[in-house]
């Protein structure tokens, strides 16, 4: 339930969350929920509800929501939404908004990406790769100048530069 | 001969390199040359930069795309998440403002991106470049007598405007057609279009619900078909459907042991590649199917 009496409302909050005006066209049909695998989770991911929270400007409720993080990125909602809201991308935008407002939301995997370039040990799976007859790949750690360039590039983005202590060392 | 930059991502080369070897062995035999991309990084996966910072997301997408573009190559991708992330990135980078900002960032890393290099899924390349006729004519072994069902990777279907490569409107048929080209009988069932549920944060948020979601699919396959195997073309579908059958069997009365293959693995086997190289890693034993490929 969304309790408007109890909540503080931030006008135009949607502009800060999602850089798409199309979110305003959401008419609550629920098509996004009807096709969503993660609507089976408990608590359920209900994209329609998240769109309401964004449009109504309910900052505290939206900051507390864990459900945007249970999306499987299947984009079924994106396919069926009759109003072009792009619900999957809205879910990602809500995650980013949470990350901007609460550093505990920063996914630890982005630190791995910064340091190694990968979310899995691509350059370390030497024995497993050899067991199926494959050699090593031209991974970025083998090109120190490229890795440095990649890190310099990321250091110029907000999430890395504003939280640089996480990425160094 | 067509030529692509081979974008492998993280999961395939690190966890299922037999799938990588299947791709490397099968595609050139069908006239598709694959070139490695030195200095590639994670696509980035949706749970990483796309969930944290759009500039970092698009810069990372463009970093990978620029590696192909510098060689005049489009990218060929098997992993559904990589394919979707790179396709979404390319799509967003059609916005000149985003492309300009991304190039400012890329310049700090000594790279640039014009927006020319495209992203193609392995199934798309096989179906639309190579064609099912050529596949049927080139294989030396076949799946004749075997029944299979397909798991459509969501990331290759939706949103169709951004990622789609099906030639017609209506139900997708590229993967079933590719499987039939190998001689298999493709069966259909009620939950065919249901997601496997393995990607992203669903199972982290509620593991029992994610397991039940997969169980409903496996139950439908078991009761409605004579499937000897499941074929996918996405590393996440492959690992999730292969690895989770064991805990599902241990948790209940029903036993689940349906072998799962990536399409390129079956293709490579039909082209005579050794199973020790192209279909060596799995939780569910696949020998019974491999032995019948003659
Ligand atoms: S993309 Fe996410 S929110 Fe949309 S249907 Fe799939 S799991 Fe649900
Ligand atoms: S499908 Fe689109 S219009 Fe309907 S509730 Fe979901 S976001 Fe809103």
C-alpha cells in the first residue's frame, strides 16, 4: 500500500530518477507485472508500483525498496508496456538513483570491474581452459597500458570518482 | 567468409570454456571467421555499471565496441547478458549527446567510438548469415532420432526493437529451426516461452521462488515432451538449467536430469569435434546424448 498521508512528497522527483519523460505515460495497467519472472519473488518485484513511487515523489519509500535489485533483466516488461515507459530501464534507473543517494547500494562488482576488468576470473582459469584444449585469452591484464587507460576512463565517471577510496589499493 | 570480433564476456571463458571451444571449432567450418579482441572487458553486466552509473555503463560498452570498430568488425556474442548489454548500449549511443559524452570518457583511456560497430548474436549469425541449408549440408553427424526442446534466451528476444533478429513476427523460431537443421526432432510445450529465471538478482532475493520457477518449467518438459535434452544459446540459461537440477532433485521427490547443451556444442559435435573439447563440463551427465550423435 502507498500511504500518501504518511509520506513526504518530493515534487518532480521523477526527473531526478529517470531521464525519460515517457514514465509520465504509465497508466497503471500492470502488464509489466504480468510477464515479470521476479514478480514471483517475495517480496515481489512490482514495476508498476515502483513507477507510482517515482511519479508520486515518495523518496523514503523508494530509497528503502530492495525489489529493483531482483530483476532478471529479461526485458519482457519493456516488450509489453503499451505506453513506452521502458520499465526494465526504469528499474535500472532506480538502482542508479539509490546508488547516488546511498553508497551502501554500490554493487561491489564494479570495484572488481575497475581492478580486473571482469566479474569472473577470466585470466585465472588457465587450468580449466587447458583441460578443454584452450590457451589463454588476450585479457586486459596482459596489456597494462590498456588497463590503466580503462581505469583512467572510469575514474572520470561520478560513481568511481565520488567513491574513489573504494577503488584504490 | 564473413568475419567478426569474438566477444566472449566473463562467464563463458572462465566457467564454461568448452562452449567457447565449440564456438571456435564450429563457426569457421561454416565460413565465419572469428577474431579475438585484445583488451576486452566485462560487457558490462546489468548488475554492475548499468545499476550504478550510466556514463560508466556506456563508456564500458563503447570500450568493447571500439575494439571491433578499430578493426572494422562487428561483434559476435553468445552470452545473452553480454548481447543485451552491448545492444542496449549501442542503441542508447545513437543519442548524439550520449555519444559525445562517452567519447570524452573514452579519450581518457586513449580510445574513441564512432557508433559503427554492430552487435550480433551467434544464433543471428548462424541463421541469417550462414543459413539452415548450409548447416544441414555441412554437418557430418546428426541428431537424428533425438528429441530436443529449446530454451529461448530472453536477452535475444526482448525488447525486440533493440535485440531482435527473428525474421518474422509471431512466435520466435530461429533456435528451433537451427536445431532441426542438425536433424533433431524439436518438441513444443506449454511453458516454452517462460524465462529460466537464472539471471540477475531473482535467486539472490528469493532462492526458493527462483527454484520453483525453474521447477515448473522442468515439470512441463518432463510431462509434455519426450525431450532427450534442452538446447540454449546463452551461458546463463545453460549454467542455471544444468546446475540447478541436482538441488531440485535432492529437495523433492521428482528427479531432474535432462542434459543441457549450448547450440554451438551440438553443432560442433555434428561437425565431428571431440566431446572432450567442446562438451566436457556439466553437472548433468550428457554422455547418453553425445553417444547417439552419429
Ligand atoms: S526485465 Fe526485470 S522487471 Fe522487467 S519483466 Fe524482466 S525481471 Fe521483471
Ligand atoms: S506496463 Fe507500462 S504502463 Fe503498464 S503499469 Fe507497467 S510501466 Fe505502467
